C-alpha cells in the first residue's frame, strides 16, 4: 500500500510539473507559423502611368469610359494627374493604332499598383511605375510625343491642348528639361577610354596615380569587360590580351615589345620586330600562333 501511495503521488507530481501557462507555447507556435505563412506586403510607389484602349480593338467593348476615368482621378490621394488620348499613332505598316488613353498620376502617399488598378478598373499589368529622377516629367513629355526620341521614330506630334491636367504640366516639363546637363568629369572620360580599350589601367597608374588608387576596382572591372568583348568578337584571344596586360606591368613599352618579339621568334630589324609584336598585342595580326 505505501508503495502504491508513492506511485500515485509521483504520478500526481509529474502531472503537475510543466509550464505554468500550458497554452502559451501553443500560442507562440501558432504565431510563428502564421508569421512564416504571411506574404510580404506589395511595394508602394507615388508615381504611376496607365495605358488603355478606349474600346477593345476586336470586340468593340468599352475599356475606358469617361465616367471610369473621372472616377479614378477623383481619389483624394492623387495630387497630380494628366491624361490624353492618342488617336493618330500608326503602326509600321502605316495603319492607325486604335485610340487609347495615356494617364500620368502622382499620389500624396505611396500606393500599390493593385490599388491604382482597382481605382481605374484596369488590369494590373496596365499600371506601371514612373520611377527615377524625372520619371514623371519624362512621361508628361511623352503625352505629346515631343521627345526627340519619339520624333526620330516619326511619331505624330500631339498639341498641348490635347493634354488634360489638374496642374501646370507644361511648366513642370520645361523646368525639368531646362536643367543644365551634367558634364562628364575627367574620371568619367578615363573610365570610358578603359572600357573602349583605348587606355589601359597601367597607363592610368603611370599618368594619374591618385585616380588609379581611388578607382582601381572599377578600372579593373571595365578592363575585363573590354577584354571579354574582344574575345567574344574574335578580335583578340585571351592569350594576346594577357600579353597586352604584360606590356603594362612596370617595364617600358620597348622592353615589353622586345620580350614579346623574342618569345614569338620574330627576326629582322628591331623596329620591324616591335611593330609586329605591337600588331599581335592589339589583335591586328591574328595569323601568329602565340600559344
């Protein structure tokens, strides 16, 4: 009997041992599983564009009615909007593109594409982001096709009177594009020359050590892109390019070209030997097997 009592006490004690709030661990596990299953919120933006046909090109169904457009623009979150109808656009074969609406809008606070699509009653894929500096002003200029790129394509130039807006859109376009262009700096020019293959990173080191030290990583990447472009185009083999880099590793150009000429077994006048070696380095002479 005492043994039985001990067992019952032990059993009672074991049942009593445990967390004071047994439901807490369950709640935590459920909350963790919910957080894992929760989808990330869609990104939000402030500037959007919408393009939609007036009517379906095949069925004639109304896709953007005046009431639909007015209802979408009436949302208080939209602070700036402008739209126009393009009815003189032509395809490559000369046929007219069905009339369609272009809408540009800016919101006071960030919104999702899904919200904008719901406001205007259009498919989500027709709502696009106007990102980047000047993205909104650039699209405003597109409404008239005045952009030089559009005019070069022969697109119809729409008058300003075709644009309907709730703000001075023309002033915003002119102000944005009247800003002086940022002139390229010397570092920009050097990077372009390295990328085009007209300047090696070792020449930069010799002529401008400070720039070489500050931009070495970028210069090295651009030089590699240039090398791979030559390889893919078949204008220079990787081995020839390696020799070209060897020209700029600390010795003089004459010493480097003589070293290459000796390795390739060129004979004759020293100037001729260096000229042939230079042609191999630059890829002009691809008849030599330098492997």
